[in-house]
């Protein structure tokens, strides 16, 4: 089948799933030369099988809020591909969660997990539950009800969820407690657990740190480094916080951070003290980022959801790290980044750049890394957490960090090698898609038509 025929059949099979189709389109285009070289993959319909979830679980979650009123949400787990290892991927709690969003995330996860070199299949799950404005008690009640169903479909050798948007340490704790109670067993069924009850050191930091390690590898290719570089960061959650922290450690200057209401532009740059304020604001007090601008007297801009671009990406800088959510950089934003001299775009979020946006970046010679490569440090460290759980012992902070550095370098080099082999030198997107695809495709080929 040609590229267009595959796309057409995917569109027909998945109407009304724009996010999933976007993720699929990007990969299909990259993979065509691989299919040309390997007719067996086409005959075995490997790519089309990868685009179809092995199992899609949808369930009702009913719980009682603090007033005693009945609340109703939808829960999901999408077990996308288990060719190279147990299903692995995060849980997202956000009102925007739909099957399309989770299918795009689960599909990306197949490739990302393959790139880490750790045997993990791809999955994603979550709910349209909105943790914002809920009490700790309500979040706990919801997590217990959610796990009441999810527990039937996961275990530490079958499917190991973790965090994503709206699911951090607090939620993983409540989910783990509920699973343990239901199954009457203490196993590493979730990652991102607390230190002292099965969690790995550095897992909290891993996605953001890994992103900046990856960017440092990209810059080294051009005989440069992050030191003294001005960096735009979006988001103010787990990934953004630790990306900013590593930028500070390596001598760079992070000047922005955002939440769903607005962004701050702190021209002087984040310091560790300012970042600690942001962490407390977002993680403990669960406040809005405007408070940061009020405290440090810097620029605050409301996000206008009707605008055709986000002015955060129109600030002069050297590097840009989108770390909030999907489709936060569109074609116009990408043009603004180019115009302002940005040389590197490293994705911390999953699919933060639209396809048109990516095309602008690539056409202008920007070093661009797709999330499935540059944010893989989070799931890779989840893999390290699983290994430690199986061994029944823990590595030190230094040991886990050294492994993370090595994994990010390996992913970087793997992407570059695959891109070069297929005639697209320096194209990390093509390299990540091809290298991830080949690993999973070979496993599916070996395991027969199932
Ligand atoms: P968090 O929930 O910790 O933080 C999310 C941040 O993004 C918050 O600042 C949030 O603002 C903002 N945000 C979320 N949705 C929107 C939206 N629709 N519009 C504008 N801003 C939004 O999530 P994470 O930091 O964990 O995840 C961020 C991204 O990184 C996601 O794409 C996720 O899939 C990806 N990722 C996460 C990994 C992890 O280990 N956690 C691993 C790999 C990728 P507000 O506070 O207002 O909600
Ligand atoms: O998108 C991702 O890679 C994550 N949210 C982390 C998944 C994991 O299992 O650690």
C-alpha cells in the first residue's frame, strides 16, 4: 500500500480522532522507506497492526464528592502493543482526555519505549476527571474508584502504569494503596512510587533532566552546549520544573514557564530559589503561575485561547522546550521561533508541535527532537524502577542518574544513525520513528500473526 492508501484506511477506521491521526501520519510518512526495503513487513501488515490497539478498555468510574453527591467519570486503559515487553505508559487525568488523545499517546509510547532499550511495550490510560479544585479526599476517592476497575486489567508483569498530566506523586500513592488492598499483594505495579515504598530515586526528575541531557547531546553535535543559552520553557508541571532545574545546573538561562491560564517571562532567568518557589506553588499549594510574576515582579501574559498563536514562542531565545501538552506550537509559532533565531526545539511534552509546525522547523534547519525521543527519560527511569522492584533493592541517586545520562545519549545516537542510514541525516524525527519501528516490527514478525 502507498503512504496515501495507508493514511486513507487509518482515517476510515478512526473517524473523529484527530490527535491519533496526527501522530499516525507523522510516523507513517517516516516509515515508508523502511517498508520499501522490507516487503515482509508490508505483507505481514505490521504498520497497520501497530496502529490498532491490542486492547482498549473503557469503564465507568463513580465516586462520592465531599458533599456526598454522586460523581461520574470515564476511565480508560489502552494496551497498544506488547511485542517487546509488558505494556507500559502513564495515566492522564484531565477533562480533555478522550480515546483519540489516549490512542495517540499509547501509539507514541510504543516507539518511545522501544528507543529506551528497556523491554517495555506501549500503553496509556486515564480519565476525563479534573483534579483541579478537588480536595485531597476527593482525589483519593476518585483514585480508589478508578483502580477498583483498572486493577482487573494490570499487574507488574502485564501492564505497569505511571503518571502523566494530572497524575503525580499524590495520585500514584492513592492508586497504589487501592491496588494493594484489592489484590492483597505488594508488587511494582505502578512506577513513580514514593521513595521508601518502591519508588526509584530520580524518577521524579527524569523526564525534565533527560530532556536537557538529550538537548545537550544535540548541541554537542554542533560543538555547542546549553551553557549561557536563553531557553523558553512552557508548562510548570513535573516535566517543565525539572527541565528548568537542569538548565540551571548546566549554566543555561530559562526565562519562561506557563500554566493553562498564562505564562511568565522572567528576563533575568530562573534561579534555584525561584524554581523552589514555583515547585511549592504548583505541587503543594496548587496555585496559578500568575503568583510567580507578582512575587518576582516579572511579565505575566494571559493565554488567549482564541489567538492564532502563543506569544510565549515569540520571545527571543536560543532554545525552546515545550513541556505542557499536545499542539502548543503551531505553524505560526514555529515561524516566530525561526524568526527570533531559536536554534533548537526539544520536545518535553508529547506531540507539542503540529505537523505544519514541524515542517517549518525542519525546513529552516532547526535542530528538532520529537517527544518520543527527548522525553523518553521518564519512562526509561520507570523501567529502572521496575528492575529495582524485581531485584528487591535500590540504586543510589548517582547510579540512576548515570544510567539516565547513558540512556539519553544512546537514544540520541540511535536516532542519528537511523536517520543517516535512511538518507535523512540530522533528522531526529525520522530517526526516532524508524529505529523504534524496526525494533518492534522485528519482534512482531518473529512472534507470528497474532
Ligand atoms: P503536569 O500535570 O505535571 O503539568 C502539566 C503542565 O502543563 C501544567 O503546567 C499545566 O497547567 C499545563 N497544561 C496541561 N494541559 C494544558 C492545556 N490543555 N493547555 C495549557 N497548559 C496545559 O504534567 P507533566 O509535566 O507530567 O506532563 C507534561 C507533558 O509531558 C505532557 O505532554 C505529558 O504527556 C508529557 N510527559 C510526561 C512525562 C512524565 O514523566 N510526567 C513523561 C513524558 C512525557 P495547569 O497547571 O494549568 O494545569
Ligand atoms: O509519556 C510518558 O512517557 C509518560 N507519561 C511516562 C510513562 C511511564 O510509564 O513512566
